[in-house]
């Protein structure tokens, strides 16, 4: 797989027993359909992460799903940008967005 943000290779890493896909260059994370919720529940027990809301494309950039090449929808949760595949329900977070989601989840 290639990173939808920077096109570098994505490798599988272990995060608390959950296999996640991370870019070797920019550190972006790709979560398959259930991995995002499972990872957040492990990291911040009791957190309820919503899917967020759809926003306009960011600066005309359309990213594509690394699994099925479908266009990703630009989304936002608590002001934090991420992308979601409408077809496979995967979630793409930049490294900075991943850290921001954790901080926001801990504050809720």
C-alpha cells in the first residue's frame, strides 16, 4: 500500500495487539473499519469517538483509499481533520491529527 498523503510505502505496525498501517515517511495512520475504534478504546478507555462530519475538500486535494482506491471523504471531528472511505469505512489520520484526537478524547 501507498500513503494517500505522501505516496510513500505503508507498513504494518503493532499497537497494543492491533495491527495498524503506518506511512514510513510522514507517519500517517490508516485504520481499517474497526481498528480506529478499537485503538481509541484501548488508549483512552470509555471514549466515544463519533464519525465526525463531512467538510469541503481541503484545498482541492482528493485523496484515495489505499485499500480500494475510492476517493476519501474529507471529515472533521472536534475540529480535527481526517479522511474516511465511504466504501470500506477506513480512516486516514495524519500523525498530527492522531495526536490531536488523543488529546481531545482525553479532554472529553
